[in-house]
């Protein structure tokens, strides 16, 4: 008997099967790295076993408190600042297209300047300390949030706004019950992009203008020719980025559950 389930439902694998499929390539790459590097005497490409030993010793010890937590704290504060600014200004510009067109040249000018390019100026303004990487993260990550928020607000159907106006719904209620929920899918997309940019910026900033953090320790290991420690820091950074992405995916799934349910009903 032919199945009557839609193709999209039939092809959607179970969660455990999907997790297994996603784990195949990483496991194959790790196994290949392990066997090809076994017994390596090269200075710059040590055996994976040595890297893993250094990984456990360096990052699951006091360094977690002295370096990992400060990095995560700066990243969180910088992203929080950019989220508040990006969403707040984005809502205003999305609701006022004329104002958005007026400030568009200035926005495009500053958006074209990478955050890491402002590192020399940030060092002059903030010096070596936590303020400098936080400022760079806020600057570098605000643009995807801002632009996605503007697009999300502008994408609200005019009929919805007309209905809200005809019922004389107060602006605060429209903002939190109509505007932000309708724009939330694109806002979350901007936040996801900002997270990836923020990890890049924080590591670069810590390499140049910090006395602790993951980026600082990776650079110190390279300068002291502690190559296994250097590679261990890079591996830890990749795992940290992966974990942060998973946590954000869980947050996004919770925030946008209503959106996914509506899409499933409309199929």
C-alpha cells in the first residue's frame, strides 16, 4: 500500500539517526588524523595524541577559569550590547523608511569597515583590557542584527499594520505582540551570524590586546614554540564554537517554536 504521508515527512529522519549521520564525517576525519599523525616527529605537526594530552591538561584546569570564562564573558557582553542596539535601532529604521534611507549611506560606510580593522584605534581608545575586545565585538556584530531587523520589520504585511491601527492598539502592545514576533525569524538569523562573527573578533582581539583569554593563550603557545598547546587551543576553539552554535540553536528553536508550528500547519 502506498504511503499517504508527504514526502517531507517521510524523508525527515529520526533525531538519533540524524545525529548519527552528522557524526560520521567528524569521526572519519578524527580517525584519519589520528592514524596519519601517529608517531609524527614533525615540529609543527605533532601527533594527535600529544595534542589531546595538551588539550586536557591546558583547558580542563585553571585555564578554564583564567582564560575561557573571561573570553565567554567578553563575548556575551559584546553580543548583548550589539543585540540591544541592533534590534532597537533596526525597529526604528524599519518603521521609518524615510529615516532609513537618510542614514543608509552612513550605515553602509561603517558596515564596510571590518571590526578587526579598528583594532589599532580601539587600543588607543580603550587600551589593553576587557573594554577593547567588548567594543570590537559590539561594533563587528551589530550590523547583521541591525540589517536583519530592518528587513524583518519592513516585511510585515501592511494589512496587519492597518488592522492594528484600526483597532487603535497602543504602540507598546503593537511592538511586543506584532512587530517583534513577526520580525523574530530574521532577527534570530542576524543573531546567529553575529555569534559567528563575535567568536572571530574576540580571538583576534585577545591575540593583540589582552593579557588573558583563548586567543592570548594560543598566541603565547605559538611564540614559545609549544606547538601541541597551540593546536590544542585551536581545537578547543573549534569545539567551543560548535557548542555555542548548539546552544543558540536550542534557544532559537524555543523562541521560534510558534513560527515552525505555523509553517507545519500551512504545508
